C-alpha cells in the first residue's frame, strides 16, 4: 500500500489526504443518515427520507432526478456491509494510486468514474425490463479505482474472495467486470446497480486513456488553480502505461533543466528522473511497502514538489 508522511514528520501513513477525506465524508454521512436523520422528522417524514428523495440517484423518467444527484448518490449507502466493503476496496486499491497520480488527479478521476457510472445506470433504467428504483453507493467510482489499479499494476497479486488465491490484478478486474455484466443482463431486478459498476469502469478507462487529451485535468487545474508546489512542474505521471517524466510548465519559465535532473534536492544532491523511474518500476513490481526508507524519502520529496 502507499504511504504518506504526516505534517508532524512522524513517518508514513497508509492514508493519503484525499483518500482520507473520502473515507471520513462517507463514514460521517452514513452515521448521520442512519443514526440521526432516521429518527428526526419533519411534517411526519424522517429526514432520512428527504435525503433519499433529493440526493439519491433517481431515474430520469421518475420526475425526481436532479443533476447534483450524479455526485451526491456516491456518498449514500444502504447499510453497514454496503459502505464497509466499498470503503475497504477504495482504501485497498486507491491509496497507491493517489500516491502516484497526486491528490487532485485522483479525486477528479474518482468523481468522474462515479458520475459516469450513474449516467450509464440512468440510461439502462430507461430500457424495458430494467428496475427503476433510486440508486445509492460509491460502487461505480470504486470500480473505476479498481480498473485504474489493474491497469497501473497489471501483474500485482490480488486475493479474490471467496477463493483467496492470489491472481494478477488485470485478471481480477476482468473477472469482476464479467460477473457484473452477467448479473446486470440476467438479474435486472437484483437490487444491485451492476451497470453503474460497469459504467464506472468504462469512464475510468476513458479517463486513463484520454483524460489528458480531453483536457479534463487541465480544466480542473484552471478552475481550482495550481498549488504552490505545482507552479514549476506538472504531474510525475501522465498515464500509467507511459514512461515517467517531469513536465516543465512553459508559462512559469523555470531555468533550463540540466539533462535528466528534476530540480528536486535531497541531502545536498539533485534527484534524477532515472532514480524516480527505478522507484516507480519497483512499486509496480513489488509494491510500495518494499521500498527502502531512502527510496520512500525520495518519492515523498518529489511528490511534495509535483503534487
């Protein structure tokens, strides 16, 4: 799993910042909805019912659909097992992706995968024979994260329930997607939004393959602005299959780079792009936990500069 250094300099944590925020938000909303809003009422109707009416994802033909539901439905869950397994998968497969992609790219990818899953599910609900119930849960976004992990670390062993046999992540994703497709086609009234899962995976693939070409990440940067650490450099990863690089932002006009140097210094020397490539290849093959402390420090110093 991926590690982040906390603000107190106490070493590394398993919870990068945006992933931690997603876990807290989902958990807090679930507790509010199931413990507090369930017992509070307005005009004889529980507040939880109002939450479901306005923030769950309703079929377009129901007359209860609002555009914001494409985001809000991702933060609502039907029960403890529903939220537990979604957040467990998000943590297991998302922490390392945020470490490599950076927090802004990670949350953009996550939300768009969830929105895409919602759009596909809405489209399927308009077909005859498909259930028209409201939809809640982060499963579409999490499926996008799972796909991202499988494409970024295709040969990483993953334990698959209920067999508990390690299989490469790329096959794990294919099996999981196949089960969703089969269930979606032949169990249309199962109560599980299988096509939202598939939609999340599909939009996740589009983001991985064409997110930069479509200028989606550039638009997010333009709307929210680059952080101070991003003022001189772009992202360390452009796309999981492509070679790692450090991109110089032209409008800042930094000094001319010296060969393969990054401009990031540690222990009185400049870190090279070859060192970063070697570390990221090691992560892909063996996982972040197998890095040496020196390699973790190098990756952290670079991430501070580039995130």
